[in-house]
DNA sequence: GCCGTTTTCGGCCCGACTGTTTTCAGTCG
C-alpha cells in the first residue's frame, strides 16, 4: 500500500507547511488525516472506488477531494502551491528538536533563512545575537541540534523488538535502585505499535528525587535533556529518547492512560468527558474541583461509563463506541495459547535439545507442538533432522504432549510439496525474491502454515491464498512475520493467525510477547488464533501412528 | 479542515519545562 503511505506523507507535509504559515487548526486536521491513512488496512484506491473516503476518521470533504486528485493525477495542487510558497528547507528546520513552526517562521521572515545550512551560517555570522527571544543558551541549543542532524540525520522510530530489551533493562535498573513503587512503560510501546519513537516510563514513588538520580546514572543513559520536579528526559547511548515521570499514586491510572495514548484515543475520551461535564487530564478525571477517579485506568473509563480498553486497540478506530456499548472484543491472551505450530530445532539436534524443548513446552502448559523435522533451505538444498531425534520427539505423545511433524519449504516445486504430504503440517514461505504463493491451492489433508512472509503488501497474496482454508499465518515482529496491519487484513479475510510462544526460545527473546501484542493490536480474539483452539481440534489431522518415522521414510 | 445521541457553527487537550523573561512564548507529548 505504497499509495497510502505516499498520501499520508503528503498530508503530513501539508500540515507542517501550514504550521509555518501560521495556520491555527488546519495543521492538526491534516495531521489527523495523515495518521488515519497510515493505519488503513486497505488500499486507498479500493476505498475511493466504493466512494467511502469520507468514512475514514479525519477525512472530510476537502481532504477526500485531495485524495481523489492524488489517486487520479499523482499530485495535489494545493500541496504544490504551498511548496512554492514556503521554502522546502524550512521543513528540515521545523523538524529539528526544540524548534517549532513559530521559530522556523521567524528565521524565514526576519532573517531570510530558508534551510539548515543557511541557519548554521547565520549563527556562525552572529546574526542571531541580540535578536529578541534568542539568548546564548537558545542559540547554543539550535547550533547543537543542527550539528546533530547533520551527523546523524533523524534516527526516526525504532522497531519494537529492538526497544523491548532496552526498555526492560531500564525497568530492572530503576527497580534495583529502590524507591520505586509502581512502574510501567506507557506510550506506543504499551500499545505494541510496530515501531516506537521514544519510551515513556511512569512511576510512583515517595522519593522522586532518588528515582531521578538513579535514572540519570543508569549505564544506558548518554545525556540528560531536561529535568524538573516530576519529569526527566534523557537520551540513551543508542539515540533513543526516554521520558520518566513520577506521579502520585492517586494519579497513576490517569497518567498511565494519558501517556499511553494514542493521541486520537485521548482526544475522543476528552470530548466524551466534556459532554458529561467532566474534565480529564494526566492527574485524574474531575467534576469541577472534585476528583472522581484516577488511581487506575479503569476508574477513569468507568467515570465515562466505558469499559476498560486494552492498550493495543486504543487508536480511535471505533473502540470507544464499543466500550460504551460494552461490546469490546475479548482479545486473545497468553493463557489462551494451547500450543505452538512452528518450532525449530538445530538441524543436528540430539536428545538433550529435544528433552529441553519438550520440558519447556510442558512447563508452559502447551498441549501440542509442531516441530520442523525437515524441508528445503533458502538455498534450495534439503535438510532433515536425524531420524533418532524425530523418533524421540514422537515419544513425547505418550507423556501428554502431542508432537506434530512440520515440513518447511518455499513456494516452488511440487516434489517438495509432495514430501509435505508425509508430515502433519506444511509450512510454506515465499522464495527469497518474495514471489507470491504457489499457483496450486494449499494441500489437503495437512495443516498449512505460512511463515517468513513479511508485513505490508507482501502479505496480501498469501492471505488470499489461505482464504477459506484451515491455514494460518504467523504474526509477530521482524521481516519474517506479518505485522498488526496485515494481521487485521487477515482477520477481515477470515484467515487465522498463529501466535509465537516462548517455547524453544531464549528467555530474553521478545518475539513471543510481541507476537501476542500484534495479534491483540490486530483485534484478534481467541477464536481468531489457530494455536488458541482446543488441542484436539488442532491435532485432529495429525497422524499419531506415524510419529517416530522420519518424513523421508513414509 | 473536521466534526456533531444537544450542534451545519463554533469549538478544537492542556500542563510541564525551558529560556527568556519581569509575566510569558514556544515546544513537546
């Protein structure tokens, strides 16, 4: 859906340009529309074809027309006009940390500065000295921002799986230092967005200063950006920004809600509050001066007559209305998972690896596992686990854990697919050049699972291939699984998801929790997740009599 | 420019922090 991303980017630029021009409310309107387009699961062309553009949140008459113009001609006249009016370099200045539209506009109109290079030159020439509102500290701040942008251009957002271990190290560090009572990560991290722009930590403590001191001295922290009585902002050694706030226990729920977002979700809640004569801020929910809630998130939702909304779906895509009607989905939970349908062992695995895997599965209360016993590597060569290893896996059944044999291969070649008939589960992945699914339909008589597909547009043909079958598609972090946006598309097509479990993985591996988070973010309920179904349902087609045989033996 | 279980007009979140201020403007989330 490259089109959606391009349109979203155009509207974001329009918002910034309007900001520099000093417009009051239009920039937010365009930004809202831009965010909406980014999170669509469907191509804009299809929506426009049905004449439903205006059903997109934040898209009204004027923006719908601009989208149609963009789809028709590839450009937006209004955007082109704004670009002629405002020098392009001003957007780069605007995006420097600490600089906003007002400042960018003043540089442009008062100093004739039209880009970062000119701004640097102006500062070096001393042209900012004595200008009202620009003291030595501010000038130094701008100089530093310019230098930082030049050496490391906008680091942007970080994949969630990359931020995950860092975030947990920060939590561990803060807890170890003492003085912290409640401690949570808020922001898009808590909503399980695919990428995070920064980390928002929220704590309660009787000794905030002690907590801030401890935070400042954690090894991951490179510099302190700002520090006040309730909040500290730091930069990590890897460039990620982290905000830590310490609040009162009676405020914790309200603050957690507030800093978890999303912004659009919060705005929606606020307008509901206003309608009921209430006011929400990060300190609580109030009727006049009276606090009516705020210790927990549920208190705040409840004061608005809403059910508590899971963070993963707080995106203002209809969840507030569902919460009001007590009709929110019951999202899939870790305890719903009955087994794992895609587990790898090392190709030379022996008894110790098998025993460790099976013990792990039992301790995680899984009832079944599908283990890849052979298949085709990415380079086209075949592999199979040693026969004795497969035999040992088969022995697990006697002790209450069903083990199925999976065959993993790419979409090419019937011969390899014929082999897949001999096992319990076929796992198909695209060829390395990301060609689509096989032209032949999924095999009968064996469960199908698709892996290593990648998110975004790459997932669409695979979702179509699996439609109407018992097949499933793996959701989770990384380029090998589909993201929550593609996950939602899969659910809309009636295709089941497969959630990664911690079994067979390192304890610090964030793949499993994030996989579950993405599934929830996609709106998946227990019924939508293949490996959350009753074990008997999942393993019905597995051939118990064949366990113990190698896949090449049949 | 969008939006509406009171609205087709009149709202649009709001508080912390910083730097420059002498009471506030700008940025950020």
